C-alpha cells in the first residue's frame, strides 16, 4: 500500500516494472530481490517487464477490507515471464482467463484517514466482448 508521497518518491521504480533475470537459471524475478529465489544465485541482470500481458487467474473479493472498492478484483498476469499480481481497476466486466491487460497507475484504495493511494494496477484491454482498440 502506498501513499501519494511515497508513490512520488518511488514512482520510477513502481511504474517502470523493473525486474531481474537470473543469469544462472533464466527465471524472471518480480518484484526484484537480491538473490534468485529459484536457484540462490546473485548473478542477476535488471530488465524491464512489458506493460501488457495475459491474465492467468483472478479472484473477486466481495467483502474487501475497508477502503477498497467493492468488489475488489485481484488478478495474476504473466508479463514477460514474470507473474505479477495487481488489482483490476478498469474493464473488470471484460475479465476472463487469458484476457489481455495493461499495467496502469490505479487508485486502489483509501486509508482510514481518507488518503487515496495508488499502485500499479491492471486495465483489461482485450477480453470478453472487448477487442483491443475498443473504447469503453
Ligand atoms: Zn536462478
């Protein structure tokens, strides 16, 4: 969870979708870690994930925690070999397995003090009853 101030300070990191690729085993590591969780190697090279990918799975939370939209939809998408989990903030009505999503800066919730916070989130660009390029 991120306040606007923290987001501003770390915006390049959050929005650039930086990840690592392990030079030993080839796995993509996101979010970045100091060592590969698959083989333990520290021989990592920084890469940038593509902004678009495909939905692997998602879940609908009908009783979200305070401050989140109701329902809250959390999805896992494959972006350039990485599995990225984020909230779906646009186009949820078109969401199906294998739908194409794009990472956007999404307002994902509100703190108990009323501050809105933003994180990378998914917008569905191609899915049920929606072809890429359609506007909704
Ligand atoms: Zn590795």
